[in-house]
């Protein structure tokens, strides 16, 4: 329901002036608000509280840059709402020191006592860690480059990698999984180094192009593990002569590529319908990390709800709520969400509200009422001003996504703009003058 409050633009006068105004008009029998009876109507300001309907759309989150991220997810999840999500990664290992010459310390004629072990540390997990899963460690046969741009749909052809070894996923109490590499790889690396006075990282990655990690789900609904590859605990370790060792590091200078795929065949019917009809306003908002789903929000009512062009939007709160029954204890909702305005040429930018005051912008998850609230008055004011000045609508919409959506598989199903009873709206407080 719309609420209106009438006040004078001169409410900022000093207390003394207000008192004088009260005294000046107190002898008159006038039903107007205090002081407004002597003000011209053009100086009146009307404060209004109203609700504005919005439209929501389900959008596949594509063309996501995934190279050289701090976290590298691997695994598979089967979600009753979002279907199957698969994550894999590829990375280079680098020499921990230069001027490497293994033949100085290792008897290359007998490598039976030499071992190479891959150490992988994970930072967190998402899903059912009790699921039985297999990790496949593949050797890359094609180059990857630190300076190249890679996207979520990057795939390696069958001829671009070869399987080295497989193991059951089992991260220990120290969150590190150790996988023994085949003797053939040990021989390959050690003998390749024989006779070289120096072996630079550039030389090494030409020979050993990197590793490609994939997974298989054996039982359960699956889990995605976020690897911390640039941790000092993630590396390949060559051990020899009983107690000696050499580390092949995975550092911030190593090329790292994340790859994601989504299969919505077994997804919720509402989501499948939304994907098949991307131009149709949705009953629900779908949020899914790892280049899954994002929600597009439009404000068609913005240009018709005001009966004056002289508008100041003082406050505008958009609140979206988790659909009842859609939460999962092992697939938690995002701890926070973000919004970006859509520019031309598929580019994005932060909303003015975030730029001016990121703390007040909002977006954190409210555990009490299962909601996310955003404060966006400046964005709406900007859209309305453009419409007023240019005579045309400049709204391309905004995207709502989960924070850390490029590296964490957060998911959420929320009530959208087209829901019959619980449609999401914006509460708008504005002034007309």
C-alpha cells in the first residue's frame, strides 16, 4: 500500500525559524500542516513509500574466465534441483630450483628406489564427502599458457592427454591426498634430465606440460573438493637415496585452468522450463556457482510508477527469499550474493550503490528469514534520470550471482518476480517535488 507524507522543503530551517513560523500561523484556522500554509505549492515535497514489481529471468552463466584462480575445484555433484555439476582442472608443475641435474645424485641405471608422489591439498568441500569417488591423474600432451585466457567450457581432446594413474579420493586428516605416480613417469623425468647442465622451468614445461585432474562418481550424490594448489603442501615430490627429495612446485606462476560442465537432464522441472524459455519471466530465481545459473532482474515498472518527473529515490530495498524446502544441509546456500549491472557488448560493472558504500549495499545471507537484501536507490535513480533526460529506457538489467561463484559451487532457489503469491518486489521510498 502506498503511503504519503507531506512536508516542506524548508524542514532544514533552524529550530528558531520553525518556532517563528508556528507563531505566525497559529492564529489562523487552517487545516494545513504546520508552516505549509504560507508556502507556495511548488515548494511542497511529497514523501512516498511504495512497492515496485520486478521481472526475473533464468540465465546460463557462460563465458566465465577460469584461468589462474586461487582455488581449483574437482569432483561431481548430483543435485535434485540443479542436476549434475562436474569440475576438473589442469595445472603445470615447476622446478623448485634451477640448475637441476638428477644424475649427479641418482643412479639412473637403477630407479627402483626412486618414487614420485603427487600431493594435493584441499581448502574446503561442498557436497557429500561420504560419496565414493575416483580421481584420475592425466598427463597433458598439449601446451597450456599462463598468459592465455581460458573459459569454463575448455575441453581437452582425447589425444591431448593420457592417463597416468587413478585412486580413490581420500583426503587425510591434514586435508592432503598423496597419489603415487607410475614408475614410467619417474623414468621419463629423470632420464630426460640426464646430460643437461641446466634445466630451466621453460625447458621443463616443454617436456612435462602439466597434469589434468578428472573424477568419477562411484556411489552417493557426490562432492566437489576445492583444491588449494598454490599451497606449499600441493606439489610433486621426487624421493631418492632413502631420505633425499626434490619438489616440483605448483605456484602462483604455474598455469592453472578450471573447467566446469552442467547437465540439467535430471534437474527440477521448473528450472528446465526456465532454461528452455530464457525470455520468459520466472517464478523462481536460480543461483548456481561454477558457471551454472544466474538471475537477470529487470525493472519495467520503474518508468510507469511515478506520476512526476521530479523524483528523488531516497531508499530502495530488494529482498529475495529462499524457496521453502529447497535448502540442503550438504549443499548450503551462498553466504552472500552480488549484483552487477549489464552494459552493452555483454560487459558488466558494479552498481553505483556498491561503489559508493559497499557495506550498506547488502547481499549477506540472513539466517533468520532466509533472505538476501540489497539497497539499490542510486541504481534506480540513475535509470530514471536517463529515461527523463534521454526519453528512452537504458535498462539492460542486472545480474544476481553468488559471491565466489567462479570457484565455489554454491546454489540457491529463491522466489522470483512471477511467483503467484510470494513474488519478489522492491520497497521504494521516494520524494516528489
